[in-house]
C-alpha cells in the first residue's frame, strides 16, 4: 500500500509543472492581454484628442508704404 501511495505521489509531483501551466498560464495570459488592451485603448484615446482650436480673429495687416 505504501508503494502505491509513493508511486501516486511521484506521479503527482512529476506532473505538477504541467498542471500548473494548464491552470495558471491561461489566466495569466488573459490578464496580460486585458492589461495590454486597456493600455492601448488609453494611448489611442490620448492620441486622438482634438488639437487646440484655431484662432478665430486674425489681426489686420498693416499697410505697406514703400
């Protein structure tokens, strides 16, 4: 019985990295993707802000006497 428990424990420890990859990597990738998406949308919104309005009235040029 102890041999069976030891073998089962060995299998669990051998496949622990595989289980960790399948359990945590997709969630981490999803979180990273959402973070990058939010950052790109924020930068896009900052880049598309309207420019300063053009001046509405221009000064009349002075007459040139040459």
